[in-house]
């Protein structure tokens, strides 16, 4: 069917360039239905092309596969499919998750916040909200609605499976000591810092994208970098190639210009949230943001402080589970104990929920990187555009750069207020008070005493991206009182050479592209700028 329609589509010639099409209906069209779909796809393609030229301004705009574009022009397609998915696929998976939560509650083997009656009620409510918001969305395409809602099945399967694995005393007895969280705004150099530093496997544990995307049937041991973890990455890549490369050819390459997906490299904690929630987490906040702002106080329930405690408790359980797997699968032939390295994690959302993070991880160590919000916002907004553009209907409510820019400002303000209020609450001399990173190597090495008591270090974006290895050395000296091994330093340099920003391409972005001004940003983020940037320390 799809190939036949694509053949008809290709026989509808353009007159002039892509922006000025004249559709000629050939006599060879076999049916009125097929020709109608082809014509509708042509019109939608022109609209998409023109909208990108005037609004999104994405270089190398990816196009959904032809059969996806055909589905997108069929009115009511998602409205017909979603109820079927709900009752035949999602509801059975949800009942399985709730039954597993009830079992966990009875056995008292996981934290109550993850399985008690309140938790069971809330997972049902979340799935109801997710269905309703997806169904009524005016922003998502027909195909995107179906795929997005379908993903809840995999999230629920992971939720039930991981909860089942964690229901044993050995897992719950594991201690998570002094984890390090990179807790900064997006677009402040944290991804390259996280991915580079995590390559020191002799010092850190971390979660790769593949670990969180395909955690079942059995999580891979952190030490198993020869077989277990590469298999997870390979499985993840195969799924991505089907789900993204086939449906949305060119999208992965386009994303790489701002924030690439690497199955075998460290990634943000967001995928664990999806397992915990029972449906996609950050994708929901991004793709369904117009619906999220319709909730009381203009905020989705996913963004509440209580939900943050739930998420962090889930992440801690995942750490405990992996630590237990590390020890239980450690080969006796090694003649040494299983390494007990601290965890290294990263998520921009942490900035808004630092008290909740520390409630679950009281000895956590925090890395902050600071950058002027007037630079962060257009970079965040452009990344957002790249994430949603294959799945948004151009010109519909919520799809424009101005609307996305306004939403990014709202989200960034949420982050900024979180880190400002948290820093203001710390007393002078507190281990969590603002702590500027050492400016020189000599100063850095003088400050290695009492490193066990330190819980915070603050960097400036310009310093971080100018010298990633030097930044990592400062983190090691500040928190660990040591320097990276020569082996680790060599790995860092090799990785940074391969992943040099200039080799990956880039996208144009400016405040003006999103209907914003520097004066407006300075006003919105005044308290953040005064606390972290207007101190004569940035630059």
C-alpha cells in the first residue's frame, strides 16, 4: 500500500522549486482515495517545508517516511487506534504493574513510596492523564500520537519487571554512598562532561543510554564492559534503527547537531523516570507541553515535589539493583572484591528539586555549571525544536518557535529558581554552599584536604568547554583528593578528539528566532544572574 502510494506521489510533478508547487493529477491515478492521500501528503509536505523556512529554520530538516506522512493526513486515525491500544495493550500492562506493586507492598521489600496504595492510585491517574492529553493534542501528528502512547506499554513492562527484580533483601541492603550528580541547566557543557568523565570505569559507575532503554530481561553488570553492556547498546541501536531511522530517516543525524543519542555512552537519568512512571517522562513534558500547562498552577503533576521524591527513590533502587548484580555476577577467578565505585549521574531537572534529591541521597555531591540564561534559552529551544519537529503539525497550536521559546523560558525559570533558592538556603561554611572551582592547578592541588566533607563545586561554562580534561581534574581533586590516572586521561583526550563539537555540525539559533530579547531574559533571570554571573567570576 505504502509503496504504491509513494509511486503515485512521485508521479505528481512539481513546477518550479519546492516552495512553489503546482500539483498535476495524472490520468494514471487508479483510485480517488489514493490520489486524495497523495495530494494531501503533497500539501502537508509543502506546509512543512514552508514552515521550516519561515519559523523552525532547521538545517538538514529530516522528513518522516512516506508511509508515516500518509498516516498523518488520514483524519481521525489516532482517535480510532488509541482506544484500541488502551483497552487491548496498555490496560493489561498497567494491571500487571499494579499487581506487582501490590505484591511488593505485601512483602515489604521495596520503599513504600514506590508501591503503596497511593503509588498504585497515582500510576493509574498518570496513565489516564497521558491517554487524555495524547488523545486531545492538537500539536502531535496522527502517527506521533499512536507511537507515543504505544511506548507506555514498554515503560509499564520495564516498571513491573524491574520492580520484581528489586524485590529481594540483598538489593534493599545495598548502600549507595556519595553519588555524584551533575545538576545543572541543559546546554551548559554537562553532556560532554558527563560522557567524558564516565569513561573512567576504574573510578565511576554510570548508566549508559542502552542500560536504561533496554534494562530487561536482566540488567548488565557495570564491570561487564566486554559483553553485557555492549549487548545492551547493540540491542538499543537495533530498536532505534527500526523506530527512528525507519520512521524518521535523517532525524538521528539532525539531532546529533545539538544532542546526539549514543546507546553505548552515559546519558541522563530521564529514561529511568519513564520506567518509574509507567509512560514516557520527558517526552511527555516536551511533546505535550500545551496540555501540561492546562493543569492547576500551569504545571503537570509530573513536575511536583512529591513526584521528584518518587523518581529519586526509584533511581536509588536502580543503583542498588545494579550494585547487587555487580557483586552476584563478579567472577571468582578475579581473586579480588567487586569494585565499589561511586555513581556518576546527570539530569538538568535536578536543579529544580535539589532538596528532594538530598532527602534521598543525603551525602550526594553536586556539580554545577553556570552560563548566562540569555545563551542557554535559545540553545535549549533549538534542541527542543529538533526533538519535536518530526512529530509536530507545523502551524498548529504549540508548534511555533515563539511558543516553544516561551515554554523553554518557563522551564528554565523553574530550574533557575530551584538552584537560587537552594543556594540561598545554605549557611556560610556549609558543605552545600556556593563553591567556585579552583582557578589554577596549584590552587586545585592545595585544596585537596577535607575533600570527603565537600558536597558541591561550581564551574563556569566557558571554563568547562575550554578545557574538559582540566575540569575533570578539578572535580577529582575537589571531591576525591586525587587526580585521574594516566590511563583515564588518555581515554578522555581520545574521546574528545573524536567528538569535537565542530565535527558534529551545529544549528543556527538566537533569541530573536524565538521571539525573545536579551533584555527580557536578563529581567526574567535577574536573581540567577546576580547570584552566579554578576560577581566578576564569570567569563
